[in-house]
C-alpha cells in the first residue's frame, strides 16, 4: 500500500464520524459550525478529523450538541465510543 493510501485510510479511522454525520445531516459546512460555536475553522476541522484526539471539553460538547440537535449525553456517549476505538487502533 502506498503512503497516500495509508494516509487516507488512517484519517478515515481517526475521524469523528459522528460529528461529520450530524454536521451533514444539518447541512452545515465546517466553516458554518466553527462560526456558530465560536471556534476557528482550523481548530474545528482538527477536532472533526481526529487531529485533536483528546476528549471534547464540556463547553465544546455543549455547543456542538445544541447546534447539531444532539442530546448532550448522546454526544458524550458517541465521544466515549470514538475515544475507545482510538485506543484499540
């Protein structure tokens, strides 16, 4: 497997797919989400693409849950699942 394919495969494994899916469901771009939760687009992109791997802060989780119409507990359950998957990869 060449380096580019490995890179694409790795990024698909680390992506917070649940954020991507809810963002798409609500028809928002990364830029729109970042503006509405008062975060730079680059920082939000790093979160969604898994380059910021640590647990979401409560403040960020609350803003995302509110914006994306997700129950905060459900968002945290999805985040826990995401973090657990990262430990096993």
